[in-house]
C-alpha cells in the first residue's frame, strides 16, 4: 500500500511521472477543440473527445489562490507544516493544485509569476516557486 504522498502510477499516467522525473511538466491537449487540461485524463473534459495527447508545458504559471497549512495529521505532511497549498494558472490555460515552496506567505500575491520545480524522494511531484527566486533543490 502506497502512502498518502505517493501517487499511484499506472500505464496511462506513466508518461506524466517519467517526464516529472526528468524535470518536465506535462499537460494534455485536445485535438478536437484545442483546449489544454490538467490533471491528466484520457478524454477532454470540455468536449469529451478522446483525441488528447501529451504536451510539455512551459513550466510558467501565475498564482490564483493559496492557503498556508499549519496542521496536517497525514504522513508525511505533518512533518512539512507549515506549507503553502496553492492553485495556479498554467501559462497554457489549465488551473492546477500544487504547493508553493521557497516563498514566505507574506510575499505571496495573487497573479505573481511562478515557475515549476519538482520535489524528489521517490516520485517527482511538481511544486512552484516565485519566478525571480533562486532555484535551490526542493527537499
């Protein structure tokens, strides 16, 4: 049984997680309506077409909203508190749930520019940091 912080990887999502391990964020784009979406699905959530393909995202985003989490009893999140759960708007259009790292809550602003990074430790998970911030490794 996987812990709460480890996503289950199957044949469909393997390209997403393999790209993340190489430092790239993937999204899905519909060949029928042209819209991009995230989280990865086997069909377009807008027009229901199954003509969707993987696409490498730019890694750029803007902050839509956030919340600083001060208590979380689920392992391993309790050891990370406080942390900043966030929703970002990817440059390609989709909105994505994530975490903002390397930036204190007082510095966060709606619309601020962010760039993707990846938290390691088994499966690489996308996180975001301020676009102008230095890029130390994500713990």
